[in-house]
C-alpha cells in the first residue's frame, strides 16, 4: 500500500541570509502492505509527524520516493495531491479538525461535496455513515456542541465517507479519555478486519499492542523496523 | 465541487459576517451609482446636442458648395444624375427684401426656388398650393406676425422683452394672407444708392403658406418666389445697383436630398469626387460624436476612480475573510480541496458582493436620474423664474452606459477579489491544522 524509499527531509528556518537547515528524517525506507495496521512510535520530536505529513503530501521532499496505492505521489503538484487525498486517503487528527461553522452532518458530507456527488446520493451516504458511528441524532450539532469522543467519531465518519483504502492517523487518541480511546481502537480494528482498510498510525507504545500488526520506531530521524506484533488477518 | 454547492457554501459564509458584507456592498453600490450618474450627464448632453442638430435639419440633406464660387445650373445638372439623389433644391437670394400690404410692411428673406424640386425635397404647406405662374409666391409660417404697421419712435423703450413682444403683436397683421396680393419693393441694401431711384415695385400673390417649423424658436418669415419672377426682378434691381449685374444665374444655396439617410455617406463621397464641398448632418454628427465620445470617456474614467475606491473595500473584506477562514481552508485542503476550488469559492464571494453592488448601484442610478430629470426643471422655474428649454434632461442612461458600467464594476470587483482568492490557495495546511494543539 505504501512504499517509502530513501526519503530524507530537512526544515529550513529563518530568513534567507541566516538560513538554518534542520535535518529531521534521514534515508527512511518503509513498506506498508495492504490490510496492515502499522504503528509508528518514537519519542516526541523524533520526526513521526514529519514522516506522516510527507506521506500525506502536506509537505514535500526533494529526495526520495513515495508510492501509495501503486501511484508515484512524490512529485505531484498541489492539485494532484488534493485530488489524490480526496480519493485515496482518510485522515484522523489528534484535534479532530472539524470545521466549526458546519454541523456534524455537513462536516461528514464535505468530501462528497468536494467530489461533486449529487445531493440525493450525498444524503443517503452521509446518514448511513453517521449511523455507523452512532451519531445520527447529533447530525445538526455543531462541533462545539459535541464531546471530544463524539467529535472524533465525526472526523472518522468524514475520513471514511469516500471509502479510502488507507487511513493516516497522527495520535488519534491523544485528546481522548481512556474509554473513548478504547472504543476508537476497537473501531479501527473493526474497519481493518471488515473493510480491509490499511492504517498507518502514530501512537504511544502501550496502545499499540491491542491493534497494530507491526510497529516501526523512529529515533533521531532514522527509522528502524520494530518487532512484528500480530499476523495480518487476511 | 458543483457550482450549486459552491454557491451554498459562499452564501453561508457571507451570512456569517453580514454587517461587513453589507457595508462592502454599500460601498460598491455608491461607486457604481456615481459612475453611472456622472457619465449619464455626458450622455444627456450628447443626446441633447444630437437631437438639436437633427431637429432643424433633415438627415438626408447635403449642402453643396464649391471652391470656385457660387454654383450654377450646370452644377445642378451634374448633381441631379447621381444615384440615390431624390432632389436638388437650389435657391437664388434676392437682395431686396421689403414687402407691404397697405400700411403693413415686412422685411423678409426673399429667394427664388425651383418649385418642383422643393416639393420633392419635402417642402410642406400648411395652406394653399405651390406657385403655378410667375407672380405667385409662398410665405413662411411667421410671415404674418412680422408684417406690421410702422412702429412709432421709442415704441418699446424701457420695456421688458416680454412686454415689447406683446405690444409688437398688436401692430402685426392679423388675418389670413392666403390669396392676398403684396407689393414687392425693389430696395437694395446698398448705402451708396439713393432711395429716390428705388421706385420700382412688383405685385405678388400669396398662394401658399409653409408649415410651422418643428422647433418653437425657429421664426420662418421667408418668401419664396418663382425662378421666372427672379428673372424679372434681377434686371430691375441691377438697374438700381449695377453691381448686381451678371449675378442672376448663380445659386446662393444648393442642397441635395438623398432617398434615405443611409445614402448620405455614399452620395457625399461621390459629390466630393466631383470636386464640390459637402456638408451634411451626418458629417456634423460624426464630428459631434467624436467630441462627445471623448467627453463621455473622460467622465467614465473619473467615475471609474470611485469604483476603484469601492474595490479597495472589497479587497479588504476578502482579505479579512481569507484570514478568518484560514483554518477552514486548511482543513478543506487537507481533505482534498484543490487550489482551484478554494480560489473559485473566494472569487465567487467577491463576485456576489460585486453583483449586489452593481445591481443596487444601477437601480439607484436610474432612480436618481429620473428624480433629477423630474425635479430640476421645477427647481429652475422656482428659483430662477425661467423656463428650462423644452425636452431638457440632465441625466440620460442608455443601455450602452449600463452595460459599460456593469462591465467596469464587475471587472474591477473580480480584479480586487483576485489577490485574496489567490492568497487563500497558499494557506499552509500544517499551520492551519496546528491551531489548538
Ligand atoms: N514547521 C517546522 N519548522 C521547523 N522545524 C520543525 C517544524 N515542524 C517540526 N519541526 C522539527 O522537526 C522535528 C520533528 O518534529 P515532528 O515530526 O513533529 O516530531 P514528532 O511528531 O515525532 O513529535 C522536531 O525537532 C521539530 O522541532
Ligand atoms: Mg507529532
């Protein structure tokens, strides 16, 4: 599903004259198979988010190569990336990233709107998805009127609405209490097993065991393959 | 993203900051209305000028002159054979202009004319018929009111114009002149010649009265005599004033009438090719149009500055909207909104503001225009005690002006919305997502 090879990244800070180059990732190679749940672990500031942002196309590297779902995405233009994200990638963020002026329904519907799906079809799919995450009675609530767990379910519903084969999650349980965290991890497991969705998740060690098939660790910008935790089911 | 969805999206965004949006619309409304109002004055003056030119001249009339002096019969023959020439009117001026009926006297413009060609050129009579024999004449509509008893000395002294006019009217001949016989006095306008020698007179009979001119202020007290009578009068006159000899075969005014106004240009060209000078309303209008088009362009330019100022408001509003919504933009980009979609959404928003401004501005301009045209004559009459000229308008908004104004306003609007919209596409996804972590 994902093949990253020889990917390096450095942040440039400061004005042109006093430019500082901060290397963050060094020659990273990573392969994620279809149907896998891979956990990325590592200390804070080790470069986990940077790697995920590169795979998401939010930042671009001059070196290395990224192939997702058989497509060479490194080198994509901004609009190519946007189209690719819409069709192939789902995102779950630590801070949910819902649009505050839109209701739960509208937030979930947004990818369908961007894709240009007809209104009738949109309604059908959005309601179905809200039911699936158990929020149909909250559809006209604004994000500010929902609990953290509910907001995260809205954002998952939004990530799933266009049936992406891959979901990227940066500390998805970071803002949740332990009960909601458990629920979310179970849901991820279910999605992986039933729908065959591949997950790449940045998470903390102790949660990993319950769901991930494999973990990789980033230490000071170098990636090391960790131990295999579970066999992939399918 | 479908247009319908963009529209819905933009509308809900605009509703989020109603006051700001309406203030911006108000500024555009004022800019647009100002542009239209200012230019409409130019359009009104232009229209008045054109109407004026066309009101006392015929569109299909071409005046002919020659660099080699007055035209003669031979020239007329050349002109008559040109294609699409309906008639060639030619007049010979007679340098004696006193006519009388009993104690009433008038000094009128006397000229001879070729009656059939006058008829073809469009001369219309109010009463009577065209002259058939030598001593028959037709007179202008105002001839009777100019035919007066002799004025006592200091008759109108110290009177206002209006009072004087009234008093003069009392002296005027009041009755029907049709079929009356007038005495035509051979007096020439030459101070060297003694009046005693000017005793020759000719009797003429009024057989027709011309129609009233179509403008209130034109006074037509002319007398039209036949060519034959001209041939008799001129020798009499040259007996009194020898200088007038040999001038009787030249025309003082030659006018060509074309079948329709469209033919004027081609016919003018052909006449010019034959070596004559031409002058027509069409050519005068051309010069007039060039002048007024420049004038109107100047006004539109000045009005455009108001639109530009209003566009700064749109620029501001849109820049603020982009800044406020940068998180939403970031989220949408992360999910998969293309830069093009983002740009379109913001262009649409500024477009709507512009459309509202232009729409309201145009309506406002029309209302003000009607109001001004309605109220100004009343105000002028109230305060200056003077009647404004008939058909007076201060503001005229033709369709072309509306289209020009709408085009200018919309272009400026879209231009001012362009940069903020472009800025929206460059919102950094990660910066936007990092809002509250
Ligand atoms: N926008 C940025 N500009 C400069 N340096 C950055 C930026 N984002 C992250 N970094 C640096 O890159 C390194 C890796 O950051 P990150 O990938 O966010 O780590 P993690 O997610 O593993 O905590 C850190 O040292 C951080 O300071
Ligand atoms: Mg991180």
